[in-house]
């Protein structure tokens, strides 16, 4: 049985960024204490929960990921309690990948020391932009200098696996300013970079303002879709040329530095999500926690687990596999073949020996590609 990955959701932030569409917000210390209490309870109950639905929860764990929100806001005492709860239930392997999402400048010295004591070896920094005007426009607290100082501090503490998040499409962003962020990420010599395109939906303040055609939250300074697409393609080329090749639609890494935890999602390996709005996949079961904080703190039932049918598992294997640059094995026959051939002619997919994968243009338009494959009913057992 493959070791599990654990994702622990920490939905707290100093303030909610204008583009954020996650289940997170600013809460006080008392709320954090109550949340950690509930999270530790959920950890203790995890084996019984999995058994009750007929799923197998591996005891061995080779990746732990603290996401959010801004989990670096938790105190050293909070993390001590969480690790005590984890170690009572799971066996963390000696080479476990232990990741903390962190807002630059928002990780206290004693918290970092406590995390290092438990094996912290990877930090994902929510930089988003190395251009101060762009960071301020969306409500980030840090500057470029703070980001660079945080990278140096982490390295000095022994954390070498550092990821930098960047967002293409922020207010005031231009082709020139985007290049500055890319060049700074490469110059910082981090082993991993994640590049996301700004999501526009009703779940964020900026998204709602853009949809309404308003000007609040600097919405009138958001670059158009064409420029954002160019930025994404430039990131793919620039990072690849600077030794950080793309391995997944949004992720780039130097050889040997891909995220072990995130690869579990794309390769359908077992992972357990703990905390608010966390998602899990164990064997043929998928389930998630409620996204209502009050309901979570009260221990109210989450949505019912869903059994993944063999057909759904096949679709997941294809669509998640196509997110990776390595692609999937090329089917020899069936209704999917002419659909794939057409996508190759359109420059959205490419043959790689016995495999087929998205092209850079296909990765940019991946949702359209997946919709076309799904709509054509191309996959069957």
C-alpha cells in the first residue's frame, strides 16, 4: 500500500486578499485555539472515519502539507499539539516531505524553530509578485525585500526546498513587470516555482468586481485575457530556459525538486485532508469537509463520501495525468483516438513516443481540452 499524504487546512489570514476565493478569513487567537482543538479531534477520529465508510487509511505517511489560509500564523504551541496528535495516529516516514505555506514576513522565530524540530523541510512562499505596487493592490503585506529576506532566512535555517508562488493577471501588471517577477524568482535560485493565472469568479471580491465591470479593488487595472495568456506562456519558456522546467500545468521545478505531496493529487495516490474544506481520496472513496467554519468547529457532519466508479476513475486518471507534462499512454483504439488526433492537428496536444501530452497552448487552454474530451464521451472501459 502506498504511503498517504496528509493535507491540513489552516484557514486563517491577517487579512483576506482581494483575489482570494478560498475558505479562509481573518480571525482572532481564541478562534485559532478552538480550531486547533477541533483539528486534533479530527486527526484522532480519522481511522474510525475511514473504516466506517469502508476505506483503507494507510498508517505510513510520506508527505504532510500545511495549507490555507496562512498556516504560518499558528503559534509554536499550536504546531506542537498538532504534531502530537499526528504522531499518535500516523507513522511519519524518516524522509517525509513536510511543507508549510507561508506569507513572507509572517513566520515567527519560535514557530519556525518548532516546525524544524518536527522535520520541516519545504516552504511554499505566497509571493504572488516581486513588484511592490502589484502586491499592495491586492492586499498583500510584504515587499520584494521582505520576500528575499525570507528566502535567505529559511535557507540559513536549513530549509532548502523553497517554492515561490506567482500570479499572472494581478492589477497593474504589465508584460514588463511580469518579467521582473520571473527574473527575480530565477535569480533567487529557488528550486520550485508555481505560476497561476488570476481566477475571476464570484468567490472573491476582485472577481465579483470584474464581473460587475466595476473599479473597486483596482479591477480596472487588471490586464486583459490575451496579455495574461502571453504572461503564462512566457513563464513556461523563461523558467524552462533558466533551469526550472515545467512538470505540471501550474508547476515548475529543477530536476529532483517536484512536490511529492502535489504529485499524489495528479497520480491518484492516497491522501487525507484534515480541517476546513479539506478534500480526501482513499482508494475508491472521495470525500471533503464542510467549508462552514462554525459547522466544522461544532463537529457537524460533512457531505457524504462519494464512491468513484470505474468509469469516473478512468476519466480522473486521464484528466489528472494530462495535467503533467509526461502526459498519458496513447490509447491504441476506441472513440478517444479521433478526438485526440483532432486535438493534435489543432496544436493542443502532441505525441511523445507512446504517450500523448498537452502542448504549451494546450496547457493554457486545458479546461477547454478536457471539456471537449468529456463532451465527446471519448473514454470508455
